């Protein structure tokens, strides 16, 4: 799957570039594509510098948590649920605790913590995988739920809106919550359909229904807060959670007579080794994405969508937000640039800008996550992971558009 996907990026880019040259007389497109190749290779190395430090820190801390028994405890608490969703993972396996910690970090917007924890979880799942190169069902479910990006506190989106002068930076808070919930639900249903998981199992419902009620109550509480109070709570909650986790690992480890320093060094060495293995996968995927973007293939797709929407007689205002939606699965940086460009061109509180902000907060950089998580364990055959992840992305984008018409249309 990844072989065909990677090759298709270059082939689509070549076709789009030839069309721009032969039909539009734009010969500079080839220089732009070559320049993008080198720029993406450079970006891959820059990302690796950040990942080296982050992975080394968090995998060192996670080794302390493992030896203190915290990961095993979390795995046992969620064992009945994952026994239904990931039947090939034994009850109490450390991967289950790591997966839960990853989801919690993502939900609170703790990206620096979520990625290393997720990579540790993927490596733990790979220990159970009978194949060295083909993703297992459990790995696919974990990756799809990770890329669906259930985010309770989209602080970064508020920050972008503040920078662009929005009067109410948190105006898109509820739309993002609704859209990201739709994305996660669609991803779960897509994987459940392919893998024939029984989501109506009483045990699964016993976990999911209270979680949904708790999420709804949390949304209702935050919806009644002022923009200043919400921004302050978001920052406080995120930082307290991050530092609280570190302190919990160290204190519990010390109480259980874990050699915390030696354990940290042991885990940090593992983080360094994991980071080294990621660079080839990042270079491969980001360079392909750069060629696709520089060729104008995405612009051709956007023009086609606009023509189709106009032909159907629908409102076309949301089309101006689609550059963010089209770029988000490929590159978080490019999607962020598209979002800011939309805010500047149309106004921070314009309908296209609100849709773009909601899309940015409700979906994830699918192919980046795919390259990093599967690349960390050497997986080359993604099976249905890409298809199910794109279903989640599509659901998040469609939900974002629909919710924005509901709230702001």
C-alpha cells in the first residue's frame, strides 16, 4: 500500500507539472518541484532534531513508569475494553496502558508527549505482530484512532486566531469539538467494519457511553466560560497535566524503589535509537508530498471541486477553506500556512476562515503520522490503515463544513 501511495504522489505531480508546462506555458514548475524536494529533505532533518530530544526525554520517563507498574495498572483497567477492540493483544499487556496514555495526551493537546508515547505503544504492539513488515489489526486501529485526532482543547487554533486579531479566539471551540468527535467516530466505525469488531458488545458500550456523557458534560461546562477564562484554563490544564505526569512517574518510581536515574538513561537510549530509524521514512514521505504540492496537482483538484459545487448549485463559500483541508493529511505545516493565508485573505472571522480553523483543529496529518508510527517499527504494508484513516479525515472535514454552516451560516 505504501509503495503504491508513495509512487502515486510522484506520478500525479509529474502529470500536473506537464499540464502546467504544455497547456499553461509554465516551465518554472519543474524548478519548483526540484526545489521542493531539497526543501522537504531539509525539513525532515529539522523535524528529526526536535524528535531526538522529545523521544529521548519521554521514553526515558516512560521506562520509569513501566518499572513502577503504572503502565501495567492502566492496561489492567482498560483490559476488558481492549479485549474486544484488540482481541490479539493479551489482557494487561503494556501496550494497552501506553495507548490509553497516548489518547489522553492527544485529547489535551500535549503533542510533545503524545508522539513518543504513541511510538512506544506501536513498538509494544509490534512485539505481538507475527509479521515484521505488515501492520496488524491492533496497530491499524491504534493508528486510525490516533490520526482521527480527538482534541478537547485546541489551544493552537486559538493562538492562530489571536495572532490574526480575532475578537473571540475561542469562537470555533464547539465546532471543533463536534467535528473532531465525528472524525474519531468515523475512524472507529471504519476499522470496526473492516475488522468485524462488535461495538455493540455490552462491555464496549459500558466504556463508551460514560465516556461520551463525560465528554458532553465537559463541553457544556467549557461552552459557558468566557474566552479569557477558557484560554487560561486550556493553558493551565495542559501544563499541569504534563508536569503532573512527570512528577507522578518519578514519585511512584521512587516509592517503589525504582532506580529512577538509571531507568531514565535506559529508556532515553531507546528513544535515541527509535529517532535514528525514523529519518528515511520522513524523507521519503515529505519529499513526495512536496513534489505533489509544488506541481500544482492540489490546485487542479480545488478548481475541479469548485466547478462541481457551482454546477450543483450549492453555496461555494466553503471551497475557499479547502486548501487547508486538502493539505492537512499531508503536512501540518502546509495546512497551518494555508489556514493563516485564508485568515489574511478573507478575514479572521470570515466564513472560509472559520471553516479552515475548524478543519485544522479536527483532523490530523495522516501521512506524516503513518510514516512516523509505521516507520518506527519498519512496517511497509499498511493494509486498510490508509483507507480507514482517510475515511476519518473525510468525516472530520465534512462535519467541520456542516457544523460551520450550522453555527455561522
